[in-house]
C-alpha cells in the first residue's frame, strides 16, 4: 500500500468557538465537517474538522459535561507536559519561500505573534501559537532531501532560548 499522508490530526480544545474562529478567519482553513456527539452517560462533544489542503484535516473536540473528562485542562499539550513548545507542534505547508513570507505578513496583520523565518538548511519556517497554546508552523522546503539527510548526525547547535525555555513558566518546570 502506498503512503498517502495523514487523514487527520485530532486535538482538543476548551473553547471550540474561539478555536474555530482562529482556524477559519486567521488561517483560512474551511470547516468541512461539524458534529455534536451526545454522550449516553451525560454531556456532549462538539467536533469540527478543518481542511488544511491535500485532503488532510485537523480536528478539534470540545467536551461539555462528559463524565470522566475534566472541565479544565491544558489543551496546549506542551505546557501540560512541562516540555518546550517545539516538542509537540504541527506544521502546515507554505509551498514556497515567497508564500511563507506572505503568510507571515498576513498573520502579523491579523495580530498573531509570529517569528521571523527560521532557516533549517533544508526548509524555512515561521512559528506561532493557536488560542489553545498549541505551537503551529508554516514551512516550505528549500531543497530536495537526500540520503545524507536521512543519516543521523550532528548538524547544529541551538540555544535554550530557541527551545522556548526563556519563558519563566517553562524554566520553573525544569
């Protein structure tokens, strides 16, 4: 069977309306499936799938009054685990360096705190967070990957700051 990419990534949110507004209005991802799932034992789950391109989706679930699901938790993944925001993140394809720059300007114009483009040698990326605190990235390849890229080796040195550990909250969890 040939690999065809992923179908969808499923995540949680405590505020589906705010999350939906961000993914639709700010990122421009269209909601393609929206469900309310009634739970027999009580409560409900609202579930929205967004089209991120190439038949790949990102979905969010918001539980309300469901037994066994806490009313409050950290939907940002990394903070709850006490690890830097770069550890769990999701990258969307920008398509080109010009498109990456356009996306950065678009996000800034919409009030999103977004990094400068970061050159990874094989790709360039910009980073920002969604309303849940989830680390997001737009990325574009700058060259084709080769056999040398697939070999584990020392390639770079990064700082604690680059890992996002200049944040006092992240530092206090170490």
